[in-house]
């Protein structure tokens, strides 16, 4: 294809305009196999497909209560691949956090709200 392109990522995200040449980043929300379709913008019948496999994250997660505050926990994700990846945490109470892994380990603290 020579000229501007369109890209369909295969994960339900909207059609994206693409460049004539170069790299276009995309982040998949879930693991799985996706079919990426790149088409010529002028001749949309001229397309190329490629399958992309996004592996499931493999790491160990531990939650350690803070001895000084039983509502506070320290969460550690170990064996993160790649070792410098960002790790998203969902705490189960509507709150979320994000921590960068250093050497394959990401740590974050979260305090749960106690109601009586």
C-alpha cells in the first residue's frame, strides 16, 4: 500500500487513520488473538490482515495488611513481564491504582474505608 491507511485493531475500538509508513501503537485491554486489518484509504478494497496474540499477564500477587492500620494493605505484583511494565490494580471497592514495575516487581498501598 502506498499512501494513507486505515487500521482496524480487531478489538472493537473505532477505525483509526494510519500513516503511509511507520509504526502505530495500540494497547489491548484483554489477552487474546486479534486480527488487525490495514487498508489503503484511497482503495479500501486493498487490505492486509495480520493476527496478533496478546498473552495473559503472568505474575504473583500478594496482599499484606499494615500492622499499624488493619484497613491498609500493601499489594505486591512480582514476576511482572516485561520487568518494567506498568501494573494496574483494582481494589474491589471502586478504587484503582497504578504502579510501575522495577525489576519485575510493582508495589502499591491502599486503605479501605471502614463503615460501622
